């Protein structure tokens, strides 16, 4: 750490000392993170060159979008980078939940069954499935889709034997890679491989769908490498590299991508329509930056975990733990400390640093939520942010950091606000 940072930020000598020690302790972890980023950067570059990305790919289209070369190339580049047969990458996916909804409605039909094999899905997906919200609102269950769930063990590990039984007769086995607002570990690709093996043991034909949000480029492999049939993510998280202002992707088997495209547009047109309105360049540029941006986010996360562990808080994952996503959860113990942490993160934001985050009733969530997110793109959780529902054990989930320097300073400002 550059000692002259103290000329710019008025950190206490104790905090500067702790931060330096935390950074020193992370050197081996940082080296591993950089190795993964280099490998993934090579994969992405090869996808660009193999698919002949050129300046005309940036131009975009209007109206129906017929013959949009850039749109077609983007799908191919994402598919290759993520190790799948095909992909549906669009700026008009408004969120990761929207992309997940399109995938679920695209694949499932009346009388089909989906089984969530990693416990209850993320809060915003509950109404899509129909396990919360009003009946008749158009959820999967309203359309005759049956829902099943295999809860996790107390330590957050999957119940493999129960998965094998639960997916018998099911159409989709659904895996949520990241933790949502829970304290279980995010699932690594190795974890997902075991779950897929357990599911296929009970049902060789089951479609394995993975919510890959926050997980792209964290490891050298994606879930597709171990048998996932379809993966979904948001472009204002990892895969957009801090450049994409909106959008999402669905990547996987070509036949499943076709079904999803019919849900996004209409049957018979699918991927062949949809203007791109000049968004192609930033989707491609974002993917190109993504491996290095993700590595900065993970380094920020590892640094935060080490620093707050040294300050006496329980953090997950620790700096040397295997990671399945970019997020670190920190148990802060009470509402006052939680809100102070979020105020400090906000103070370190390049945008809206002067704003004071307050808990509010956020659509799709059952508890009040506090969010610190001063980002160039609204809600972009690849940029440094922190959020938490106001409930026991008053843990905060911190993610992002498009540069390590800004991420580290944001974490230090959070510690200073608490101290």
C-alpha cells in the first residue's frame, strides 16, 4: 500500500497499519486470482478473434433488427467464452431475474416440474415461480408448472442423495450458484459438478439450469464445463465488465436457447429479430474487460474479508477459501454497525459519495433493505456495493470493485465509519 494515501484520506494510523497487514496477508491469494484472470482473458480474446469481431459489429440496428451482424456475433462470442453451444445476449434483459424468468418460461410447460436443488431461490424469483405473491399474476405455478425444493444441509452443502430422488420425473433441476441473502458458501464449479452428477443419477434427461450471476470468470471453468445445460446471468454484474449499462445473457444448448428466444420475442422469430440501438460495442467491450474486472472485484473481496477478520468480524469466504462468486458476507451483529458499514462504502463511491444510504422497502423483498451503491451504472453490482436486509444476524453482502484501488479504499472507508 502506498503510504502517501494518508496525504489524501484521513485514515487513522491504526487503520492504515491493519490495512497494510491485510494486504500483505493476501499476496498469495492475489497471485492465484491473477492467474485465473489471465487464463480467462485468453479465453475471451480467442472468442473475439475466432468469431471475427470487427468495427461493423458495433454499428447496431433499429426497427426489427433484421440482419444485425453485431447481435449475431455477440451471441457467438459469449457462447464460446462461456463454453456453450449458443447464447442469447440482449440489452433488453432488464435484470438477471428477467433473464432467469425468460429461461424458465422458455423451457417449462404445463405439467412440467422444476426442482430447486440448492434450497429456496433468491427473493426476487419467488413470485416468478409462484411460491409467493398473488395467485393469478402469471407465475409458473399459475401456468401449471409444479415446484419442488431440496433444502441444503446446515453447513450450506447440498443434499446429494435427496437431489437424486427429488429430480425423478422433473424437467428442470435448478441451481443457484451465488448465495443470495444467506450465509452459505457460494457454489464452486466442483460443487456444481457433484450436484449435476447426483441429479443425472436420478434423471438422466433432466435439464440442469444454473443461475450463474456473480460467478462468471471467478474460476477457470464455467458450469457448462461440468454438464450444465443452460446458464443465465446479468450484464451489470461480472460478464458486463463494468461497461455494459444493462442487459443479460442465457447460454447453453442450442435447442434450449431457441426456446428461450421464442419467449423473449415470439415463436417463429426468436433470435432473428431485435434491434440493438447502438449497444453492441459496450456489450463486447464489457465482456473483453470482464476477466480483469472480476479479478479486481475478487481482490477487493479478499482484502475486505482479511481486514474485517482482523477487526474481529466473521467473514465468508476467507481470503484463501475456494470461491464461487465475487461476494463476501460480513456478520456485523447489529443494525447500527451494519448501517455504518454501508455509509462508509457509499463514501468511497466515485458517484453519489455524498448520499447517505437508508433502509427502505425494496420491491421483491420481505424485509427493509439498505444498499450502498454509488455506481456509474445504476444497480451495477460489479462496481463496489454493499447491501443487506435488516434482519438477524445483520450481515452485509459486499461485492464488486472495478479497480482494486477504488475497491480497497471503499472497504477502508467502511472500516473507518464503523471505528
